[in-house]
C-alpha cells in the first residue's frame, strides 16, 4: 500500500459574490486517484489553475475533500482525531518562504517546529544542526533570515520542516519566486533529503527541468489527473504536453525537433549528456 493514496478525490470551492446570493461552485479537483510509495520523488505538473496546489493542500489536511478519500499512511484526512498525526507525517513548504519563517535568528526558526511538538531541548538542537547541515545552511545558523537571499530563505523553510522529521515533504512551487541559482540550490537540497534520508518528496512545479530526476510524474489539467508516468514517458509526449499548455525541457524539445527532421534519436531524451551520447552513437 502506498504512503499517500487518493481515491475519487474531489474538492469544490464556494465563492460568494454578494450577501444573500447563491454561491458560485468551482470544481478545483475532480475524480483524482493516485498512489505514492514511501521514499519516492514525485513531481506534479500543471499550468496555473490546474488544481495542483489544491491537491498538495489535501496531503497534510489543510483542505479536506468534498468527494472521495485521501489517506496518509492509512489515516484518512477527514478523521479529525488523526489530523495532528498526519501533519507530523507530511510537512509542507510553501511558495513564499516569508509566510513560513517566524524566527529572528535562523536556528531559532528551525527549532520552532520541534519545540511545538514537545521535543526535548537537547534533541531540538541536534535536529536543528542536522537539518541546517542537510540543506547547506549550517554556516548561517546565527544570521537573521531577513538578510538571506530568496533561495537561502527557502532552504531555511525546508530545514524547519525537516527538523520535525516528517516522512514526507510536500513542496508547493517552492522555486516560483527564485532566480535560476536559487532554484538550483533548493532543488539540490530537496534531492539530497530524498536520496540520503529517504524522505518522500512531492514537488509541485511548472518548471520542467525540475522534474527530470523524479521517480514519477503526475500531470494535472482542469482539476483532473490527465497523465502519469516516468519523466521519460511523460516527455516522450511532446504534442500532448503542448496541448496542455506545458513546456518540455529545452534539450527534450531539441531532440524532438531533430527526430522530426530525420535524425535517429530515442524518444524522451531528458539531459544534454543523453542527447550528446545519442548523437555520437
């Protein structure tokens, strides 16, 4: 059984235009079923309004479904008595780190979560050190978060979630507000946690280059799960991705155009190294 499971998941937003009027119903998610195994690196793709962020908020019970069921480690997110346990299992990192950082000093901010969980003081400082080391921020432990770059702040936010030792981290477009270097820093930190600590990672993004190293990719459109597979399987469907208003990695697109023009290349090339090797052979 998967660590995260959804069956027939649906969620409706109600929007009230004026007092006394019937609310307008918007289906943000419709009939989504999926399964995520422990230790996997999962990427969720989709253009703005596709429902990917709404799906992310269901994983740690920030939202509960209006239809269907979401399970986290066999606990239903609709069972109120399990919500606290679910949020200890699945931590969340948001798009804007300023919404998540509350401490005046980096190490105090990272220690805030485990302190609220009642972790003993000695263990808190041990976790702070481990989390800051894992995210490459240990040398900034005494700095003010206000003086950090966007990428550094996001890594502090990730360290804060890591210090609570969740088995799963959900990252909702964590690099959307960052420059290319900041994006690389954050992605490197996230991949390291997945590979070295075995943390299940669910990355919500619209940057195609970020999903190349994922174990599995889910593609959302208009609230529905429309594609799923390995990155290679997904990026082999260039035309379908274009129909869904999604880009593909530049190197994949180049290989696709070369194939169309008669060059003998395999489908779904993901990296420059793969393309160079395929052309040389």
